[in-house]
């Protein structure tokens, strides 16, 4: 099965034009933005031109369906608020090219998908979460973005093009090509990473509530300062996790908000998200206990209260052995001596799709390990290598 490199790269650059930032190859294409919706309708046209039947579900996931039972391939086409041109988009256009090549060469039937809101304007991996049944659409509809817009309202932008839900039973499996978004492959000078598993994730919103007060007259030992609570929590947590985690375990305090966030006021409330990721479910559970116990201890010591919001959880996902073996075969043929087996530290739609069918993933290098930034890039030689590995893998599956 021979791919058309020029056609693949042309489509990939054309997709970049929707939401191009004007800064390098950067893209601003958040889910349900005008740029995202235009990109989805353009993808639908490209799918149709490739002989695929287009369906757009109520969540905004865009499918190009082959006849009969098929292997599903793809990723997402929405971006971070300030994102790169390849994150997600590569997997969609690569899948389209493999689907075309397979059709032209009489190969296996390939269907294509661009999932919606992988980047989390309304949660995280939202389109695949709803399609896989992990999240009910009626519940997802209540999610608000940081501007207070609900998913239900945002979905009106594609309402006129919705054709209905796509039955996952028609697919034999799912394969997703993605940029690594890390430094491993680039630092090693390798072209391909065959993913072994996707790590699990936990995320909890946490709020410390103390006492808002005057910054000039409230003595330090009398303060119930929410920011100081967050700072102490961070220090204690780093120390207490040291003997529990592995070098691949990560944890992050993010989206910190202080109230009232004024220079002359001791903040009475501090809100933040606590996220951690690891490939072992038991370790994720142990880390949760440390997170909760440490936050409670800090609150008690400082005469404050702490509140935990609902936890968002995704379990680690092992790649399907048969599909992974096909990707290994493809790597040996298309990138001999320049590939490795590796885990994914980033989350991907394949995590949710694994609820429905076997899944596998493939990585190409990220230059400098940079992603979720305008500077995100991959050498075109490596982009093409990724598609060629996919094509070899599909051919070997028959």
C-alpha cells in the first residue's frame, strides 16, 4: 500500500489554515470555535471526496465511514487556545491518507474520525467520552468553559449538519497516530514510537478557605492565608510522594485562582486543580490518599477549611497486542533501527475508545519536545514516516 506523500502533506497544511495564528505554524482552533467548525465541515468534504460516507454526531465528532466492517483511525482536530498545528490534526489527516491509499490499492476498509473537544474546553476528551458511553451527553451539556458558555449552547454551531450517532459495532479496532509531545524520540534521533500503554489520570478541584483580611494590619501569625496554604500543600506533597512514585509519575497543580486576588488583601480563598498521572492504578489510588490527607492536614494546621470537588478519573489503558504487533511490523519495515516501544504520558482519545474496541497508538517525534504551543513542530520526513508505518501496519492486518 503506497501513500501519496504530497497529497498527505498538502491536506495537513490546508487544515492548519483553519485558525492559523500568524505566529510560525501556530493554530488557534478551540472546540466549537468558528475555525473549528469550518475545519470540521472541510474535513467532511475531504472524507466524501475519498469515497467515505460522512456522519456528524450530536457531539460534533466527524466520521468518514467505509462500507461494511472496518478499522477506525483518526484523532482530533480541535486545538488548545494557543496550540500547534499537529496535535490531533496529524492523526486525522494521516488516517484519511491511509484510507485513500487502501481504497486505491484494494486494501482493508479504513474509516476515519475527528473527535471533538479532545483538548478540554468542556472537560477533557469530551467527544470520545460521550461517544464511548463514559459520559452522557445530557451531563456533558452542563459543562461550562472559562467564559461561562455551556457545551449545549456551543453545540448549536453544528446542529444543522448532525446526521446521528455512529454505531461502534462496525469497527474492528482503533489506531491513533499522534505527535509524542515529549522529548524522548527527538533526543534519541528516532522516528517512531510504538505505544505500549496510556497512563491513567486523576484530577480533583481543591479549595482552601481561610479569612480574607487587610494585608497591612493583619500580623503574619494571625493570618489564615489561602495562598500560603496552597504553597505549604505543594511543598509537603512533593516530599510525601517521593517514596511512592516512579521517574515516570507526574503531578501538577494548575488553574490556581485566589479570591479576591488583590495586592492589599490577604486572600481568603484559594482554588486549584490537583492532577496526577501514572501507569499503575494502585499507585494512583495511593497518591490520592496522600493528596487528600495532606490537604486536610494543612487546613487543620492553619485553622482553615478544605473542600474537594468531584474527581475526574481515567484508568491506564494497555494497547491491544494484535494491533500493537502490526505497528511494530510497520516500524520495522518503514523505520528500521529508528523506533522504540514506549508509554504515553499524555492522554488521548484512544483511552475512551478502548471502552468499545481494541486500540493502539503510534508516535512521531516532537522537535525539542514542545507541544501545546505555537512552536510545536515535527520534521516532514518524520511525519511521512509515521503515515508509512500506519500503511504497512494496515497492510499486514489484511
